[in-house]
C-alpha cells in the first residue's frame, strides 16, 4: 500500500464511491470529489459498501474527506479519475489546478480515449490507464453494491503502482498491454446499451438466448470493425474475445451448463447505462457504439447493429423516460 499519500477520487459516482470506499476500508485516507446529492447521502448514512461476495462494511463520514470543491485534491498522491468520458477534459482542468504536480493520475473509466485526453491536458504528469471489470449499482442512502466480480487492471509502471494501490478486497493487477485490455472491455461494454434498452437485470438477460444472440452479433460486429483498424483486443475473461460470440449463441441449457454457473452476477445488477437513462443523465454511448461506428466509417464498413443501437439510445436520452423496455427483436428491427 501507499500509506504516505492520500487518494483523491475525481468524480465519486458508483465506481468512484466503491473504489474509494474500499481504499478507505483498507486504511487509506480518501478524498471524494462528489456531487452534493452523494455527499448528503454519505454524511447522513455513512458510505456503505456491499458486494456479491457477501462483503458489507460502512465507512463513517469522519473517515473521509467529502467536498464538491476540487481543492480537496490539493494534498493527494494519487488521483483516480472516475467521471463519465464526456467529462474527462473538464476534470483534467481541475486536476491541473489543484492536484500536486507529482500526483499519479489513474483513469478508471469506460472507453479507450480518456487517457489521451488526460495526457494532452496534463503535460509532464504521470497518467496511467486502467480498466474496472466489475459493475457497481447505486442503491441509495449511501450504499454502493458491487454486483459482479473481477480485479482492476492498470498499466504497469516502474513505481509498481498496481501493487501499491491494492487493498484487501480490491486487488489491482498490472499489465503491459493496457490498450488491448481496454479494447477487450469495450467489446464487453457494448452490452451496456442492450441492457439499458431492455431494462431487465443482467443475469436474466444473459440467461435468455435471444438476448445473448443479440449481444453476440453486436460483439462480432465490433470485433470485425476494430480488427480492420489493426487492433487486437485482450479479453477480460479467460475466454478469448474471438470465441465469445459463438459461446453466447449456444442454446440455453448448454450455455448454463458450460458458462452460466461461472458468471458471478447479482440477480438485480443492471448496466450503468441503464442507470443513466433512469436518472435522465447523458450516457456514454458515443464512447462505446459511437467508437465502433466512427471506425467503421473510416474503413467503409456498415456496422448496422451499432448504428441502430446508437440511434435507439440517443432517442431514449431525448425522451427522458428511462429505459424503453425493448425486446431483442425490437432492437434489431
């Protein structure tokens, strides 16, 4: 661990609160840069962390520094960036103004372009890329529930930042190919939009072949597009990315026997994009399906499913009515 330096969470939403809370539970001093609603919940209830594995701990507000003012980043040694991709440039400016020049900046965001944005706006600083494999659900009253499993993966550096940031219950693993890892996660995250459009829990969605086939077709389309760009994704699971679409298409009984029991997913877990639609927030669709469409255009490819899903999410955002509750057939139409 790094007991000599505090950790700042730049954008304490679901992932930021859970990761920051686990760091605090592991004995680190943590400063949460958060919205007033989140601060009020934690001040009134504490920061409660639960997980599918049975973990349940509440961090007292007195153990944290809570503020909507970025000045709280002034004494940290590490800044974990957990804002939505569209807010990366804005949070980089806050880090530049308030965080120490020698603080490590670690992006734990979805998508593949955030580190480039951070490095461009934070010249001379040590900026590392990371990938969070698990899903965190906001349950209200200061409770954040990890609904799937996996270790955080971050870019390997000479300082051994991954090992030094790891705490009990929250392991960080170093990799020499963070670009491949992030592209692999982007392929998996293409399901975020499908889950948001359907509005059913992830576990229920993945237990139905019609949903899995839709996910498989979306992933296969994404694979074809990014391979045209010369990208070789690294799977975030033991299953190679190229095999995943075929496995997803298996009949329900075979899928459940082969893979279903190995999926550690809380029965009520849903994607962060579903939560964004429910709360009337802007989604990260431009940084997921939007990236696939952009690359497809560059190579003269069609990517019809990505275009369709991109349009459906944009329509749902504009309607402001939460998840439209579509079926796989309606999404394909």
